[in-house]
């Protein structure tokens, strides 16, 4: 119990530190925090991409492997959005801050659309799979997972 409270306190303090730094007058502190958050976002995106590529290789030929390309593109859009946010700061000629922010926002929207396509296609493939199960297989699922909902058959009532 003590370790969970300590972990909660640590997370709260870490989340409060940037707000304290922003409250100070230094503009360099805000830029450093923003850059640090961007670096963390890029590291997390790289780890996420590696995990997705490993999942794609593991599930070769399955419906999830075919659809994971959408999720990979979504993460790539999010990482590019972070990089585009840095363009106005480090490459001041050719881009304004408003143009960089608009590009980052549009990439974020594109990534959300790609994630939406991914989850829709995986849900559709999974519902087709569950719809093809026989009565015995559905009973086995309900025994293994008592709270699982059984798919609805063509007549409209449960199997």
C-alpha cells in the first residue's frame, strides 16, 4: 500500500513540476519543457512503432497484421506532428509558428482518422470471426470467460 501511494505522489509531483516552471518568467524554461516533452513523445512513438512492427510480424497472415498498417501510419503522423511543432522554433525562416501549428494539428487529425480506421477494421474482423463460431465453441468461450457476450446469430437472438 505504501509503494502505490508513493508512486501516486511521484506522478503528481512530476506533473506539477512543469506548471511551476511555466509560472516563472523565463521563456527558456518553457522552451526546455516543451522540447523535453517532444523528446519523450518521440521516444514513446519509436517504442510503440517497434512493438507494432513486432506484432505485425508475429501475426503474419491474420486480420490484425493486415490492418496494423493503419495504426503504424497513425503513430508516424503523431511523431511527425511533434517534429513539425519544432520547425518554427529551430528553423525560423520559411515557416511561421501558426503554419507549423496548423500542420501539426492536421497531422494529429490524420492520425486519429487512421486509428479510427484501424479499430473499425479490427472490430469488424473480430465480429465476423465470432459470428462463425459453432454453438460448442461459443459455450467454451462463455465457460472460459463468464462475463463474455455471445455473438448474435442471424435470427436476432443469442446463440
